[in-house]
């Protein structure tokens, strides 16, 4: 867990040596120039470390290299080790300082942080790709280099042994500043000033800052994040019992086993989405009127000011939508963890919910197809991608762990087909997206509520050792369904 703050002002005391510009030694006390210098230096060091990484390619029957898909049956599993860069950079931090002028005065806590972050990111990606391959899923691409057009950011350690940097000083309850110190070499002293310099980053605080190990600065978004251990979100009067099942869905963001529906502000998100698509069409029209067929050539020739303004507005709209969903998910996950000791949620993949409908061929007109709701599903998929169901599940995972709550992830197979009353399973039980009608006992209820109750019953059966983690919902016996240990 981390604590995010907003940067309100930056002051530079002294003149850091920022390297040679057009062959001339340069210093600066301009806050924007100094912050961009730190961001660019950190990105450069990160990319030199990333150039050392290796990835394995396999050669198929056509002697072509592929990494996106695992070899199918019959293809030779011939792997070849390939570097991300033809000339890996093996220089140490001290050698980088000696060879690259703009890295010479970068604080050690900033330059050294790139090594651990790069290695952690790479190992995590390799493990994720391995897991996806084992599930017969597309492993995706390897992580690449940090690009200039990405957000400008850097990381600084707070403490490393007896050394410390990026220290927080509180001004009052709502404000404080981070002090990053550095030192120029003697040969690059600025006039008669001291060799030491410091940067004070003033931030706006909304809560007490806990002990932190590092700070992450996003200068593009003017954000500063303190990296620290998560703490429990429980309050003294929160209940210590209670169990609930959650079903993420399409019609509702989340449905619980008590029959409550938790919905995102869909109208607001749709309004933002319409505005984004309007601006994107305007950009595409401007590109065509300029005589270009693709955006790459148009950007190379130089885009118009109006095009850049639209691009900035689109970016801000995406950020606004992200903040709306993030705020709602944070509040809902905290509420659920506070009110329930045991939470069961469906372990579903967003990609499964976003699958396009299969084409329906017209039997009377060969080669023609009937309407299948593809256009409507496309709009729904845009909202699903904005909903960030996976991020919400991750919030529940770390918040439940910090609060000592139990979070159970239920396999998604058959959860919408099994009757929560009698246990009868049939795909025809679900008459529509919203209606569930059991063909055996005649039970009628909302389909999402039925699935959420099945999550709850699975969690009870797991706690009663009736099933093992990962077993199908079909293994939950009727006895557990009708008498779930008083959980209902």
C-alpha cells in the first residue's frame, strides 16, 4: 500500500550540475528544469539496466521467431536466447557518473533505486508469463524500455543503511515538504556557491504519513507517492463477524448475496466516453484532411496545435474516468472489509466478459449475417474496461490481508447455472441476463444475486472443509446449501 499526495510547489536551493548542453557545462535552479533532469537521468539509468535482460524466443517450422504464443502441438520447441539490446550496458553507477555528464550529480538514492525496480519489474513479468502459459493464455509481451513520451518520473530511496534522503518535514497538519539533497563535484562548482544543493518538494497531505521506504515522483501528473506497508482499515466499532458473497457482472459492477447492487456512476462514465470518441473522430478527420493515412506519418510531419489540444483533453478525460472508478472501488472495498469478516468473490477474468458475440449466419442468404448485438456489446466492453474489476479484486486482497479478514476466490464455472436453493444445475435456468428460474424447484430471483449466494455457500463449504480451494461449485453438497453453518 502507498500514500499519494499532490505536489504544490518545488524550490531549488543552490545550482545542481545538470551536465553539458551543446558541449557547455550547465547548472540550473529552475524547478521544472531540475525535476525533468532527475526524471530523465533516472529513465536513462533504468534503460541501461533493462538492456542487460534476456528473453527466450522459439523457432517454428517456418524458421520465424515468435514470443506471443506458446508452440502448438507439432511445432519444434527450439528456444533461442535473445537480448533486448544488441549492446547491453554493463556499467556500474560510478562508471555511469564518469561517462555521462548529466548523471554526475544525481543523488545516489535516486540512481541506485533504478536497479531494484527494474529487476523486480522484469522478474514479475517473467513469472506472470509463465503462469499465463500454464493456463494456455496469451502471455503478452515482455516489458520494454522507458520511453520519452511516457510520464516523467523517478524514485528515491528514503534510507539505505546509515544514509538517508527524501526526508519529510511537516509544516502543519495539511502540508509538508520532501527534501532531496545532492552535491556537485569540485570541478563543477557553480561560481562561489557551496557544492551542496537541495530540492524542496512541497506536498498537500490528507492523512498522517506513516514510515516509508521510498518516494515515487510523477512530475507529469504532479504526484508524489510514499511507499509504505499497508495498515488495517478497520475501526474500533467494526463487526468481527459476518460473511458475504460478491458477483462481479455486466449489468451491475458488483452484486452481493444480501441482494444489494453496487453500481458505478455509469451515466457519468458514458458521458465521458462519448466525449472521448467525439474528439478521436475529430482527430482522425484532421489527419485525413491534412493528407495522411496514418497517425505516425502525420506526427512525423508535425501535428497542428488543435490536434495537440484535443490529445491533451482526451488524456485528461481518461484520467477523470479512471479517478471516478478508482474512488468508487476504494470506498466500496473498504466498506466491505470493514463490515464482513469473510468475503467470497468470483475469480473471473475480464477478458471472458468482454468476448464479442459469435456471428450468426443468415440461413436464407448464404454469406450474409443476422444482427447479433455486436455493436451494443462494443459499447458495453468500453465500460467494462473502465470498470477495472481486476483492480477492485486486488484492493480486496491487500485490504483483507491487512485487516485480518478472510478473502476466498471462487472458481467461476457454473456459478450462474447452479440453483442456490436446491443445487440443480442447468444452463437453461438462466432465462436472461437478469432473470434466474430454476427448472426443478421453480425458484425465481435475480441471476446475479443467485450467483452471489453461490459464492457465499462455496465459502462456507470451504471453511467447513467440505471442498478444497479450487474445486468446482458443483462439489458443494446439498446439505451445505441448505444448512450453511448459520451463515445465512
